[in-house]
């Protein structure tokens, strides 16, 4: 039996996790990107940073904070990412070491 279908709506779009802003590491081995998740009941969303190997494999979440973490950019040596977050109350640039945890 076929599943019920309906026209794609704005609600459907907001309910989807949205991947954006991919940035390939200086050595080409990894890609950092953002994932936006919306909680429709709470009427709020948040964006976290993720990383994946460009050759394929498991993705890894780098941040998990109520504030949105966006605009990830690689350090020239590829060992850390800089990103913008409002986790301190106003938008600031943070550095995240890929060897450690969240700032």
C-alpha cells in the first residue's frame, strides 16, 4: 500500500535538518559544515558544527550549544576551526581545537 502523500509545505521544510556552509580543510581530508535544527514547538532553532572525512565515513558533531554556532572557517594549519557564536550573549569569534572539545 502506498504511503499517504501531501504537498511539500513550509512546515515540512522547517522540520528538516538543513546542512549548509561546507568548508574543506587545508589538506583536503575533511569538510566542516553546519546543521540547522528547528524545534517547531519551542519556536526556535539552533545551528551546530559538524565534520566529516572527504573520502567518506562517519560524521562527527563538534558543537552542541543552545546558541547557534555558524560560519566555521579552518585555521591555516587545519588543526582548529574558528566560528561565530552568540553563546556569551553577543556574537563573538571562537576557536575550536579539533584535538579537544568545545570552547
